[in-house]
């Protein structure tokens, strides 16, 4: 399955058939169109004006998701290191646009990690996915792992990304992250007088 087909199925149905990842990174005009449509839908759903689309960042996250999904299905593959072509292409994560665009694919990353943990909590793939996700805080809300402090600050400086982050903390009952010094006041404001944070229900994505 090409990355274009993977992306189209992911965004249109929320369900994909994970096949071996194609290491020949594809960046077709059709892929651009699929990403742009997903960006437009995400913009329409955002509480505030979203950052601009970074096509390279979005395509990178979708390739990582396709790679991780393929490994999850085929655990005869023992090498779980992020392929060099993806590791070298990872965005720096220093702009709101990069975080917004990476999240177009990585909003499904939490679901992939949860599935991998259930199948094999000590699988090296789980640790690799968490290591990648920790550099993109929106992706690992609910995973209960350390996040990159600088990247977290980038999110909080953008009104749209801050709102998206806080919403996920609440929806996924991420109690440890809700108590992070940079987030605690924002979460408290979002939940208001709700005394039992854990009573909030988790909304997992189909993937």
C-alpha cells in the first residue's frame, strides 16, 4: 500500500490495512490533496484559528504512522529502530505550524501505542513509538510518558494548539500531565469546578 492510499483510507474511514511500509518516500500530488483536505477539516473543527499547514511535516508523520502500523502487524520484523530516512527527515518541532501539521497524522499515534502495549507491553516497538511521540506532546497525551519541555512550551504559546492539548488531556484522563506545572492552571480552568478529574470519559479513535 502506498503512503497515499494509506493516508486516504486513514482520513476517509479511520481504518487501514497495514502493509509493508514503502521506504521510497512518496510525495505525489494526490497525497498533497489528501493532506490538504484533512487540514481543512481539522481547521473547521478547531476552536481557534489554526497554524498554517506544513506539508513536509504532515507527510513525515503519516510515513511514521504507516511504518509503525506495518511493524505492529508484522512482528516477525525484529528491527524496531526508526528508519534513517524518517529519523533524518523529522521536523525540528520549533514552530506551531510543524506541531499542527505533524498532528494530522499523529492524532492517531496514541491509538497505535495503546494497541501495541496491549499486544506486548515490553515490545521494543512500544518503546520506539513512545520515544518518537515524546518529542510531539500532542501525540502522547494519555500515554503517561515524559514530554519534551521546549516542545510543550511551543504548543502553549499558540492558542489553537493549547486548546487542542488541554482538550486531549481531559478527554484521555491524563492525570499526570494535568498536574504538569505548565499545564495545571490551564486544565483547572478547562474543567472548572469538576472535582473528580478521572470521571471524564476517554474518547479513543478508531484506527
